[in-house]
């Protein structure tokens, strides 16, 4: 029975673009800022919702963002818990932020180019920097959901 199997752990990865741009930022070619997050109905196995799907690091968008692909939210804060090489954006969905119930399993972190010495046209644009998958979590209009995503540079 699929609902009696052990629950998977959450998994997060940098997207390929996130990894490449992070490397470019270390050598000074770009400046990036983590700017927003988005949640979605992808990420978990629909037949066995306590299991997660593999993450596609080539993705440029979430599988099924809710309520739609344009809905991105600001971080509560971005902490630096262990010094300069670790960032921890705090992602929060408050009660009343959704008027319907969702089964969530995916979270995306977006970054914006502040400066790009190679392709200046990128400046001001954003991209999917990292993706997390987790077993199904229910979001109702009365729930608060909070995620703390750790990014080690």
C-alpha cells in the first residue's frame, strides 16, 4: 500500500544555470541577488505522494506553479547563519494567501542579475536558481507554511 511506505526526505539542488552563475559570481563576472520564491504542485509522486520525484537541474521553471507561473513571493529575510559563505532565505506562505487548497511538493528560488560584465542585457532579469522537492504538504487558506533553505556557497 503506497501510503504505508516511509516518507522521503526533502531534496534541493542548484539548477544548472544557478550553478553556472554562482561560479561566474565568484570570479566577478556577475553580481546576483536572491529575490523571490515560488511554490508548485510538482515535486512529489502523485501515485505515492510521500515519495519525491527526481529534480531536473536543467529546469527553468517549476512543473506546476500555483496559483500561476507569475506568482512569486518575497523572502521574509535572508539570513547568514554561519558567516559569509552560507545563505538561508526564509520562505513563508501566510494564512489567507491562497483561497483554495493545494498539495505542494516543489519550491523554487529565483535570483536576479544585478550586473553582468559579459552579457549586460541580462541585468535586471531573473532566473530559477534552485529547486527543492518534498513529500506532499497541504496548504489551506488557514495554514502557515515556512521553509528555510540553506545555500552553501
